[in-house]
């Protein structure tokens, strides 16, 4: 699709330093080339001869000049709860919203580690905080800098080769520095930058729009924390524009909707069961309650960064495996299994 194509601007500018002059020499309009570089003119509307001329100037093929697959899609993290309920949007912004000591910085460190293993370049804009968990982030991020200029230079040096994941504290939003960075990167943009926004001071947990527009929201849940269920992502309040825009395949979207519906009802029933016991709810609600309990347990997952503390190896689940195991729980195939058997593990065992 046309929206999945972008010009590899860093490659073009690196190989053709005086791009405007070179474009005129090749018979191209400078304004057209500039608009293609900034994205004002989509690649799909460019004339073939224009793209061929640019590739010739850069001494590269059209496949090198045009980056494919930059449209809206999710980044698979291998973390069940996130990939199922609130996927990361490639090139989008993820917001972490939590009270203190809910594990948000540990999740950011795990996120960085997993994406680094997948070939992403990981960069952290260090605010100089000594918040608990900061050491995990610094250990799992390839590059960390403290100034906007350093972050800009680092991203520019990486961005034509890899997708970049940038971890940022909310302070850069309030100061306007993140906005300035984004604006300056538009002129050299090619591959997407996925931004993870955290609030080191945990000041925005009760705000409706903690950071402004987000593509993915991970809101942490105190009830899950109290029961040691990690990652403690609220399955109802956490969401993603990948889901809202229906950019997922039908199986993922259907499974996500079924899971969210079950977990919403399970949460409603928990207070009733806690007060009056299972005997006071209907047989149908009892079945929903128990399936919700199993699904909630299954979505807990060991992290790689936490291995020294949990003594359990980190688990990676492909999206396909996550959806298949969630479907089995939703369809009642695991109704004879105790929730404790599903807790804090990877794939479900295949039972005859």
C-alpha cells in the first residue's frame, strides 16, 4: 500500500550532500524533492521517473531508496498481556501510567531488552533520576544520553539502518524538548521512531490525558500489584490505536475483544465473590469467573530482567502462540486446570 512506503532520506542526504543543486542538475524540481523528503508528497504520488532519478543520484537501487512497511502496524514484544490487549504501534508513542513501585521502569527495561534482541536500536534520554529501576533501564539500553543534541545526533546516526526505540521521561514533554526533537528529526526522517514515555515522578496517574495523544496506553493496576500479577497492566483501561483502527487481523481483533469482555465481567464478579462467595452467583457467572481467573493468571509472565530476583527464566511467546492459548482458555478447553497451574509461565501444555 502507498502509506507503507517512505523515502530513505538519510541514505539520500548522505550520498547526495547538495541534494537541491543535484536535483536541479538532473532536471528535477527542488520543491518536489523537498516535499518527498518531508513526506508532504506521498511516495505513491511521485512519478516513477522522479524516483529513478533520485536513485541514480544516490547510486542505489529503488529498493534501497524506498523503505517498505512503515505503515501502521504492531511491534511484537513477546509479552502476552501487551501483545494481546494493547499492542505497541510501530513509530507511535507508548505511555506508561502508574503509581510508584508498580514496576513501570522494570517493564521499560524489559521492553528495551526485547526490542534490542529483535534488532531495534534502543536509546534512552536519561533525565538523571535515581528512581528505583533506573539501573535496569540503563543496563538494557544500548545508548543513553542526557541532552537533546546528543539524542538527536545518536538517532540520526542510527536511523537509516534500524528502527529506533526511544525511552523518554515526561519532563521532556513538559519542557517542550521532545516536541523540538520530533520537529528537527522530520527533516532527516526515514525509519520510524517508537517512543516510550514514562513518568519517573508518577504525577499523572489520575490524569485523563497524561502525555497528550498516545498511540498505546499502558495503565498499571494496583489490584494486580497487590496479588503479585506482573506485568500489572490494566486489561480494560490499557489500549492501542492498532486495535481501535482495526489494523489487526480478524483473529487477533476477535480474540482481544473476547478476552477484554471476559476480564471486564470477571472484575465485576470479583467483589461479589469476595463478599458473598461463589455460591451467591449463578452457574453461568461462576463459569465466567473461573475462566477470567485462569486468563488473568495466564497473562502473568516472567521477565528476562527479573530472572535474578524471581529465579524463573524469562518467557517469550509469539503472538500466534498467545492468541491460540488465550482462545483455549476462552473456549473452555482449560476448565479442568487450576489457575495456579497457568500462573507466571509461558505456553500452555497441549493436552490430549
